[in-house]
């Protein structure tokens, strides 16, 4: 069955994570994404761990793509690239601002060659502004977006979250922008330049923090495990592990108080409404925690589910990828790689009823499809 983006041709010049992640989204939905690498290859090919000499991270977010080596500073290879542009719908790049133009591949040149082309660009800080020329990785963007200032224990140093949220967020935003530009092209017949940055993407994800700051002009502070606008809504220690409970809604809170054997807490003036509990979060959490630690995670999950209170255990990744819900939703897929052999990979999280996405092919080895792409062009 054809994917929703079947017939769409994407030239992916990106490296590392943010751009390739965008390319993967388009490829998963059926687009023909051609990963164009320098003769040295994407730097992510050197990222551990390795399977038969192939980078596991690179293989995951470059699946479903064909691969070709092109030296864009070489006249013959540049000519091949331009021929590819003639038949392409989208070009993706995440060079520092100005690099594409210096290569003769800026927006004006691409648009003049193929007016229907959509150019998608990701950079650390955006194409304009005082920081435009700076390089930016996920680490410093987490710092400069305010994310680190609200992450971690209340009295601890700034924390980087292990998830590459800035890279992935920018990749997702660019995917949305490209799809919007392709829809606009249906009306105008013209492509356009879509650009975003790791900084803007990460700042835009901090919706609670922005709302709080805009409302009262105060710096959002670290809250540890607590939530800025809901209580109780955090991690609790059980007899044998850790459990998350979302008991902020009044009906959930009243049921939770009864479950822990403290029904009177629901009528305590300190905890009567969610806003009261947010103000007195440490007190209510301490009272609940004293009871929750007495029973196992499974015991609590059974009791909480019976009352319809949202809850979930804290799982390690071996448990995640064996979880029946994850397996039922197809979030573990398998694919055959040219060198690494049969490999597990993440499934596609979007479920389309008529044009579903899927994992059709493994990531390319360096230059794996050189012959067919150079011969056929598009």
C-alpha cells in the first residue's frame, strides 16, 4: 500500500540528527528520500554503538532512505545534484546559515532552477538575528532556551535532559512546515523556503513556562518532580519501584485519597482545589508518599486502574520494548541492513488508516545507491 507521501522526492543534505530526523518522517510516510553525503559521509556514521561496523543511531534515523555520495565542490558531482533538483519536490539542509549560498545552492538559485521546489532549513539559531552565524548543538540550545534552568532538583545545578529534545523538536517543526508549504504549492504552483532553528523549536515547546512568565513576569523555578500547574502529578516511590500518578482532577484526587486510606485529605482546606494543591504540593505529596511506599507498583497499578486514575510505572528500555502496548502498536519493527543484517528499529508512531507509513528499507551504507541514482537521475 502506498504511503501518504508516495511520489514525493526529497533531497536530504542534512547531517547529525535534526535534519535527518525530518527526512525520516517524510520517508516513513512514503516519500523517496535521497540522502546525499560527502565522500567522507555524515559525521553520525561515527557515533556508537556499532553493529557490524555500522552506527546504530545513524541506522535508526536514516532508515527508508536511498543514499548517494556527492562532493558539492566538484563540478561533475554538482551537475548531478542540479539534475536531481530538477525532479525534486523538497531539499533539506542544516548547514550554518550562508553555507548553501556560498556553494551556489542558496534559495534564489534553487528557486530559479525549480520554482516548485520547497527548501527546508534547520540551523542552531535561525537564518537571521545576532546569533545566526553561531553553531548550535542540542546541548547549548537546551541551556539557552531556558529548559536547563527548570530541569532537575530544586537546589541542584542546571540539568540537560538525555532526550535530544532540541534536535527532535526542530526536525518535527520542519516536517510540519514542509507539509504546509507543499499544501500551499497546490494553490500557488510555487515552492517556498521553510526554515526553523533548534532555539525556536525548544523555546516553543516550553509552553507552561512561557505562559507562567507572560502571566506574572516571574522566572519559572525548578520544581523537581512537581508540575507547574497540576497536583498531585508526579513520581512516587513504591515498595519495589517507582510509579507516576496524575491525580490533579477533583474526581481523581478524591478517589486517590480514598485509595491511600486518607479520604479526609480531599476536604482539607489546603488541598480542596487543584490550585490549592499546587500551592501546597510538598505537603500533599508527603502525605500520599507515606502511604504509597507501603505497597508494590503492581498492587497500585491494579488499584488505580480499577478507579480510572491515570497512572504508569517507570520502565527501563528493556521493559519498554517488551511492553504489550508498545508491541501491539507496532513500535518495534525489523529491517534488513546491507551490512549489519536483521536489525530492530522503532516503528512509525503515526497511524494513517488508508495510507499508513512503515519501515520499508534500512538506512543506506555510504554511497549504496550511487549507481542507480547517477544513472537514472530522477
